[in-house]
C-alpha cells in the first residue's frame, strides 16, 4: 500500500539528490581550477572611459600598452558616427557660462563640436574639438533665457545626426534622455529678481493707493448708484 505511491518519488530522489550533491562540489572545483588560470588566459579591458575628458582613443591605448587590451566595439569607419550622449550641463548663471559634458558614441570620431541656439533662433556652431575632448564651455548666455545645446561628432564619412521631433523635416529638435541634445535654462540674475520683486511691490502699492483714493474721494463724485441713493434718502429725512 505505501510502497506503490512512494516508488516513483523514491526513484526521483535516488537519481536527483546524489547528482545534485555531486554537481555542487564539482562546480566549485571547476571554479577553483579556473580562477588561478584566469588572468594569463583572458585579456583585460583597456582603461578607456567614453565619458572621460581628454580620453585617448581606445585603439591607441591598445597599440601603446605592453599587453593587448580589449576595446568596446565601434561602428564602421565608413559610416557617420552615432550621436554622442550629452551629459551633465553645469550653468554658472552669474557669469553667463555653462560647462557641457558628453560621452563618446560607439563609433570612430575625428572631431566634436557644439551647436547652440536660443529659442527658435539659428544654431551657432562652436569650435572644432579633437576626439579626446569630452567637455566644453559655453559663454555669453543671457540670464533668464532658454537654449538648446547639441553635441555633434564627425568622422571621414560624415557627422552624427540631431534628432528632430516628428521626423527629419521638422525644425524642432527633440531632447530625449541620453541623446545628443539638451535644453539649458539660465536662471535670472539675483539682481533681476530683486528688480522684479520691487516692480511687483510698487505695482501692488499703487493699486492699493488707487483703491483707497477711489473709495474715499472718487466714488462719491463719480456717483456710485447705491451710495448716491442712500445719500439722497438720508438727505430727505
Ligand atoms: C585635444 O585638445 C585638447 C584640448 O584642447 C588638448 O589638450 C589636447 O592636447 C588635444 N589632443 C590632441 C591629440 O591634439
């Protein structure tokens, strides 16, 4: 009675459990064998960071090093580069400057440059920067203005694309996360804020004065209907 339902289960146990026990030590044994032999047999990655400023191209690191190292894969040099990725943008509002960082695309790059424009104005092209450069400074930014900045990479085959909102024809530049473009909003100067506050304060004060003047002087003269009626009524009494 007990034997027949238990039989398949026992069969499974006898086949699986010893195997499982067997596999565990075998695995660790294999790892133990592998680890000492890893460093000589496996190449290491080059000390290459695509976001590091003044980063020597990985292919040059590969040539220069005593042992060959591995580089991240690149697109074909016969193709225009992929767009770089715009990173952190640090705005110094008081000086009208912004420091822009970016990361290299997985493509061979000869040079970079920045495009900058305000609102819907024409893009201004910054100076050409060599392939090691990952940051650049923008100057002459106006307080309170909003700009679009894009980083462009180029090589012998062409230049990287700027994403457009709603297709290639569109004038509007899209600013997806991890794309080559971003928007910079320069905060207004603190002095400007003080002026704005003074302006609003003055306007409110004038409005209050006008309300008081109207209340005490002009309302009777211009004839507020209700007040006129009560005045006449009280005069009649
Ligand atoms: C690339 O430009 C940077 C910054 O202008 C400069 O320091 C560096 O020497 C240049 N590198 C090459 C290889 O021209």
